[in-house]
């Protein structure tokens, strides 16, 4: 059974380094097996929490609820469920929160969410729902009983007018009731520390966890980065491209270099004072555990 639900924001603020893992709801039975194999492999590392994402357009609502509930019931892990404004009325949001509360899930990542067409598509609010993440945060806050996390963007949200505007939005989320933030993936420590500095300059001490996505396939990560506004630095591209090729040996070399790049980023973040690391696992444990091994993170 899961440990008694605690507030993630408080756990981070109390000190010590937070290590956390992110999963997504599986598409089919085979994906379900892969997911739970990863959860079983990572559970002994006693992460501060694990999170379960929501699909674009709210497409995985039921699966997200189901997976999060199962983690709460059947493991020792502290789960955080993602919740988005996309496709939901305020009443439906309340119903989802009821389901989480009944399952003992007390930590929620409150997001505006992406339209089904992708993060750069025009935003159309659902009638009877919310337009901004801040409104969702306020709804959860006023209900009570939940600790609220939010998204942060080291290179700025794709729709933000500027990095300063983006920081203003994050500060507004904190003032609305968020107790911690988790970043989008990024590949330059300076981008993360710049975001933290902008938020601190606005008088807000919100803990911001940097999120790590190992580059195991350069073309795939570039495509994803273009969608969400994250760039792969040219020096990283050069390092991976130097190993590229069509042979199994070359592909393994690219993967190994991607793990090395991610490890170096983690080391720089922790050395610079980041409160921990959040890993996008892609529902697999191997790459995350390889990084852990290099960082000498022990159970």
C-alpha cells in the first residue's frame, strides 16, 4: 500500500534532494506490462513522488485516474495525478478530484493542457470550463485537501510573449495556490537557473524541480522540442551526430552519449542548487537507472 499521502511541496521545502519519475497511461495491454515493469524497477529507489500524465486534449482521463489510483493502492510510492482544463467543465473537474480524493491521491499537477492538435494549436476553452491554469489552481485550492504542482518553462511557454511574461505567469500560479513546479524538458542548465532567478526576483520562493529527458534518439527529441519550444544545443547535436550511423553499434553509441549528456546536466543542476531531479521515463526504467548509477544515487 502507498505511504500516507503527503504534500509534495512541503516535502521538497523541508530539504533534501527530491528525485521523482513521470509515467504516462499505456495505450494497450502490452504497454500496461511495460509500465508496471518500470514502476517495479524504480520503486526500490524510493522516489519522493511519481506522476502520471494526461494525454493531449484530455484524451487519457480515465486511464490517468486508473493508473494513479492503482499506484496509490498497490505500491509504496507517493502518486501525483496530472489534471488539465482541456475538454472538461468545472463540474467534471470536481468529479475527477472526487475520484482522486477517494483513492487517497492528494497531489495534483494542475495544467491548462494542450489542445488535441498539439501545444502550438490555437487554444479554445471548453464551455463551462477554465481558460487558464490559474483558474484550475484556484478551484483545487478552494476545494482544499490537495497539494498543487504546476508546469514551468525554462525557455518560455510557446505562447508567452517573453521570458519575463512567462515568469509572471508562473508567479501568478504560485500566488493562486501552487506549492511547487516541475519544468518542461530542457538541455541547458543556464535556462533552468535563469528561470529560477526570474521567479526569485519577483519575490516568490516556489520550489522548481528541473525535469530531465535523456536524448536516446536525436531526430525524435528534436521533433518534440520544436513542438514545445525546447531547443537542443548545437554542442549536444554535434556530440550525438559524431556517433550517428545505421549500425547497431552506432545506435548504441548515440544512446550512450545521450545518457552521458543527461548525466552531465543532472550534475550541473544539483551542483548549482536545484532541489532535485524529475525524470521523464517514457514508461521505461533502463535509461533513468543508468543515469542514477552515474550520479551515485543510492537507495
